[in-house]
C-alpha cells in the first residue's frame, strides 16, 4: 500500500451527488461529473492491503481489489485498468449498479467505514475509456465452432465476449429492438447513462460478436432450429417472471408491473434523443415517444421496497408525479450492522438512502410517509377504484416483524398509478415457447435446472445468469457469464483457459 497509515488518517469520502433540485430536472447520472478524481487516490490509500482480503471472497468475480487500489494510489491508472479488467468485463456497470458486497467484506469495515471500493472501481473504468486503455481484443485465430447466446444482459454479454476472445463465433439474440437487456430498458439513465453500454457493445462488435435484435427465440425463430445452427447455446434470458399482488382490486386499470413502467420510461427517454436517421425503425420510434404509463400529475404508490421500487421512485419524481410513496413490508432496518445477527463479513441489511430516496425526501413527495418516501412495515389490503374501473386508492395496514397485521392500523393512500415491484421468480415460461421447445427442466423456484457445469439436460445447452440463479446482482450475472463461457469452451474443445470465478451452485456469503 502506498500510504501505510492511510486508513488511520483519511476518512471515508463518497462520490459527491449533484444537488437534488438540479438532477431531478434531467435524466443524467446523479453524481457530479469528475467529482471522484480529486478524492479517489486518497480513498484508495485507505486500503489496508490486508493479509487475507475478504473483499475477494465477498465479490463473486474475485476482483483484485487491493492491487488496483494500490495502483490508483500510485497514480498508475493503466496498470490499475489492466488488473481491473482481468476479472471484470464491464467494471463501469458494476461500479455504478452493484450494491458493493465487497465493501461489506472489507477488513477495515470491522470497526471503521469501509474503503470506497465501488467508487475506485468506477473511477478506474471511466479513466480507462478516457485515456484509451480499453480497446477491442479480437481473437488471433478462430476455432470454427459457433455459439448462440439468448439474452443480451450482463450475463449474456460477458459470456459472449469471453467465448469470442477464445476464438469461437458468437451470435447474441435479443427480443428487444436494441441489445442490453435490463441494462438498456430496465435501469434508469440516472443510475447509468446508456453511452456506457453502447461503447461496450461497440467493443464486442469489433471483437466479432454478432447481435440479432428483435428476435425472440421460440417465437420468431424456433429453438430446435437455433440448436441445429450452432454447436452450443447459452440461455441468459434473466429472471423476468414477476410476482403479482394477490389482493382485491389488483385487476383495476392503473395497477401495473414496475417492469412495464420502467422500460416505457427508458424508451421514451432514449427515443427523445434519437433522430429518425439513428432509429432502426423510424415509425416504431415515433410511435413510442410517449409512455402510456407516465406518472406525470398522478398520485403514485410503489408496492415493494427493493431496488426496482427505488428505480420507479426516481423515475416518477422526474416525471413530476403529484405524489410518490413506496411501501416496504419489512421494518425499517438499523443504521449499523448487528454483529449478533449479521456478523462481518456478510452483507448486512441496513437502512440505506439511495439517490432516489434522497430526492423524494428532500422534495417531500410522500407527505404521509417517512422522510424519504418509504412506509415501512406496510402491507397492502386492497385497492379501490372509480366507477370507470380505474384505481383511485390503496388501503394498507401495518404489520409486525412476522408480517402479522396490527389491528386498528388501516389507512388509505390516494393512488392513480400503483406500481408492483414485488420481485421475480425465474424466467418467463410461455406455452410452446423456448423452455417447452427445448424440453428444459425447471426447479421448484421456477429457475432453469442445470448441473455444476451450467449444463442443462439437453446436450450443448447451457444456462447463465438469473435464468438459472434466480434474480440476483449485476456482479453475479457477469461472474455467471464468465464461468458459463469457460464451461462451454471446455465442452466444445475438451479444455479451457478461460477463468471460472464461480460455480453454478455457489451462493453469496450469509449467516
């Protein structure tokens, strides 16, 4: 480590956010442009270079965190980029979107604020692009073998890049009009601007990856035909089968899934920036300029306390909703780790103030809620509507720690738009679709069954990412893509030099 006393003398300092009043008027990222550069080297100095770096264990990619922290502290950004990209195909994605389990496992976090690992990571990634350290890496020779990847989210993209660099010919099939999966239309631009995704897609294209968009396997192209065209197939479609709200009134108009609302908002923003010449289908781009699910002027209630709900919150604030309230069925978490319940180095459930919650709190979007727009320990009882069948109110009650209702706590919230962010359980399964056509097995949780080598019961068909793991984090998706690529390479050639950071059945460190 460059400064042996850095963790003693330098306090933690996170990347500065733009003022709330400024950032809610646009869709740009919430952080001050260039705000990390003045502080990041000193923050990297806080890394202890400990003998047993538990940040490695906490990160499924096995990122070489102490190494690139040391290189940043010494102002050697190119070497830091090389060490970062050695284990992570897309560090600008994880640096912006990952909740940083590595920081929960930081040895310094035993009794001090952890090193700002996530901030250092994204600073390296951005500097690498700015300085030209990142370039396409096409293979020296081609193997003559072909692989199809179904899904262009982080797992699919990581698998495609690894296999292409190993010399295989890879085609990525995506049902949406543009590649990226949830990175494209699920993650709001204020969390990650899409030019970060676009330049990675350009890199993959230059390396030889072929993208086939607006193509749903099982509908536009039969799964059997796809299997016959390629030597191997990786299914990386994600876990997009959402959970429903089973209460009276859930059938009312205006009760929508979060993952219908967010893609519409993202498409509207994306299309607003595209010229007719840029659009692949000008007519389609013009038809999707306005979202039918806009929150503008409406009283919005978000059911679900996770990251998807927070994304809805930030989006509704930017769309100028009349009010926005987020319901979380769990009690408000503590501000600090409870060592008896969630000991270091596990990832603790803490009260965290995301940028969206900070915005909603400062703007007072939910007068009936807590300061940051969330109502904790709140369970939805029913929804009521007007004579036309449109939702107008959500009725809730408080619950105890075991989710049992507390008598006398029922209350009502005005609601013109109710967004359901209740999580996901496995990939979508349509009758006669991809899963049925290939005859794939599904486990008790709705995930595609696979063995330790990411292989299904169908020869040559593999599963990577949330489709096999269940809804998880972007860092696990990239790790899955890398590991599945190694498994496919071994299946095709009998050996592999590709890294496999995790196994198909590995899970995060928990109590």
